[in-house]
C-alpha cells in the first residue's frame, strides 16, 4: 500500500474512528485515549467484515455516521470553528444549514477511503493529561504497509446530560481539518457571504452525489 492510499485510509478514520458501536456505549468517565483506542479497534474490525462499506456504499456509510457519530463529536463547535467569525452573525437556520452541508461534505469526501482499510492497526500514544483537564490531544498512528500515518484528535470534556469526551478537531499528517476548511470557507464568505457558502457547499455535495450515482445526504 502506498503513502497516498494510507493517507486516504487515515482520512476515512477521521470520521470512522469516533463511531460509537452499540455493544460499547460511551462511559462518561472513560479516559479520552481509552475511548479513541476502543472505538478505533471496533470500527476497523467492523469495516473489515462489512462488504457494503468496503465496497464503497456511500448511502450505508452516511446512515451509519448519522446514527452514531454525533454523540461523540461536537459538530456544532467544529462547524463554527471552520466558518470562523461569520458564524456569530449567521441566523439559526443558516447555522443549521452549514452544519448539514458540512457534515455531508465530510462524509462523502472520506467515505471512499473506507474501502481501502485492510490490515491497518491503530496505535494510541501515551496521553499527556493532568487531573482536571477538560481539553486534550490524543495522538495516534495508523500502521500498515508503508509509513505510519499520523492521526490526532482534539477532545473536550462536556458536562451534564450526554457528558463525556467529544471530538472537535482532527489532524491528518500534520494538517488540522478545521483550519484547512476555514481558509477555504473564508474565501467564499468574503466573496458571497454566508448564503454563498451554503450554496457552494450544497453544489459541491450535489456534484459528489451525482458522481457516485446517488442523492443520499447526511441529515
């Protein structure tokens, strides 16, 4: 497997490694590195045994992500950070549209790489964390044939109902997902405003859906 393929697999795991499976419900007191390790192992095993996902079934991947990813990701924070200062001036309806289109974009962008998962393993590096920390960095590597691929997670500890560690940013090979999209989104916002960004994301998602012969959306 070449480095490009490994990078694609890492990109897929950006979404997939945080999927919570029914047999392993998240405990509020679970350490963030233990959470990432457990869920990563579960998803790798599941992907290897699911012919539909390995075959690139985007509809099935979208349904799976929609049902399982949100409890473990602060997607509102992720979207707000990617949009930048303009998020605060967006209406609630615009904010929801941005979240919907951004989620669809991410799932479609990375879903194809799931079919590339073969013999990779996830190694979680020792966590540097002090008691009481509510924001941590969990570093991991995807190992298989070829060079290891860096895949890191930023997580925050959330209080109250549904409490636990939630992912709000990801780093693949030294590139943070939120910062990458922020620069892209800023250009669109500066040119056409929030509605222009929503329209551009919707058009991109439609083009991706047409290219895959489907119209599924991650709603």
